[in-house]
C-alpha cells in the first residue's frame, strides 16, 4: 500500500515518512502523487518496501484489548472501534481520510500484528491501562478519574489545599505546549469608551489589583493583562454593540518571553521519546478539556465559579521554575471563542508590555450567527 506524508498530522510519523530509516534504502524517499489523499509531489511511503512505521503502530495497537478480552466491568463509554478511537484520541490522521482509509493503513503497516490479532480492527476495543487507578494517580494531569470530577472537587470541596493536580506531569506537558515571543512583538487590547474622544493611552493597561475582577486565568484581586493577536479579535472580545466606541491599544513586548499555548495540544506527538503511550492516552482528554475551558466565555448568567478550574491551572503554570529557580512562563495563549480565527494571550506580568499607541473606532454593524440548542 502507498500513502504519503499529508495523510497524517502527527509530526513524528511525518518525519519518518520523509526520511528512510531502512538501511537498504536511500535516505531521501521517493516523491509522487498520493493515491489516498490525492496530493501531488509529496513524500510517499510504500508498505511493501518500508518498515519505518511498524514499531509506532504495533506499540499503539498493543495498548488495546478487544471487547471479549476486557473485564466485564470495563466502562462501555470507553469502548470504541479502533479506527474511531485513533481518529478521536490520537490526532494522527488528516481529517480527509475515511475510516476505510485508516483501516487499510493499519492493516498494511501492522500486517503481522493484525494477522495474529484479527479482531482488533473489527470489534470494539478499549485501553485497560486507563482503569489502573495507581497508574492514573501517578501519571494523570489531574488525579481524579476525569476532568469533570476535578472541576466539581475544586469548585465545591477543596479549593486551596488540594492535591488533585500532578505538578510534574503538568509541567512536562507544558514544555510541549510552550511558545516563545520576541521583544517588539505586538498584541492588542480593546476597551469600550463612553465618549467619542476614547480612552487615554495611560488607562489602557491592566487594572490595578483593587479593581481586578476574576477572569479565566486570574482570581479576583490579581491583575493580569488580557490581549489579542489582532484588532479584529480585540473588538470581538470586548463584546461591543452596534455603534459602540472602542479604543484599541497596541502593546509591544519589552523583552523575550515564553508562554504556554493551549492551542498546540493536538500537535503533541504521542511518539515523542519522553512520552509514555499509556500516559498520553490518559491525558489527551484532560488536555482537550483544558483547552476548551480556557477558551470558554462566560454567559451573562454564568457564575464566576466557572473560572476557578482554569484559574487553578494558570496559577500552577505561573509558578513553574527552571533549574535555576527562575520563572519559566509569562502567560497563557488560547483560541478566541468570539473570533475563531483569532487567539488571546493572558500576560501574567503586565509590566512585560508597553502600550505604544491607541486608536478609537466605532462599530459599524454586527452580524449574528446562531445554532439550535440541543
């Protein structure tokens, strides 16, 4: 079977397709047109002559047990057909591939494995290791069974003296999500003005501690600077109405910083040397929930308590230090829910930025999109 680099989104798999690890083959593989995704002039992988992906997929399949092999009390909601599980939980394949395409790739890459265990592709499967309470307690980002339990505990049971987060595991996964910004990089912040004259440049920064309200990454009384990557996102984020006057400040970084970008969670390759596959299988859902919660915007009637879980995680990230006891991260980035093409940055230290200029604009019109409530 022949497929190509663009059939996948996992960085480690793509790297192996683009570089032959087999000693009897040239280092640079053949390029051509892919019969699966139809891309042209791409690096190809032929399962009849190459074995560079075999160990990756064999080790992945080895995590799974079929329905008959699983204990009777294994949760039904954790059972899925293999292709569905690989597509949902592992972020390996290009979304244009069908389940039939994925099944064919598995059958050909792991031909010997599937020959010895033919039911793996045709029956529902599950990962028994995810039910190992001692392993979960030691290796999960949150020690409770799932993110929802963590949210409930932190909101209603124990908020300040809890042992529900594995600090070292969170720190390790943050290292996969980190992203650097250089001195001089520009971000934007908007504020609605009551007058046509706008807001003075000196008033565009973060609120003082006595005025700081609770946000997704800060508790009340802790002042963080909330920024956006472009002006359009900034205007969306202030939830302006038609004809509102908005002052937009351009903020410039005064030094190089490192931040944690939750948008990158699905770019973590589970085949990175430092990652245990079972540990990744346990944590990928936590990472997905963290990203979703960090991006969530509260509605008018929602409680500020809904921000407590992300405030808790943000405080951990803010506290992380390197081997020289210097703080590592200066902020968190996440996708804007008000503008799906934009992103937001919570700067832990407002003094890292300087407002260089302001522009006052008027909202000309608003377009509403809506979906049925399910």
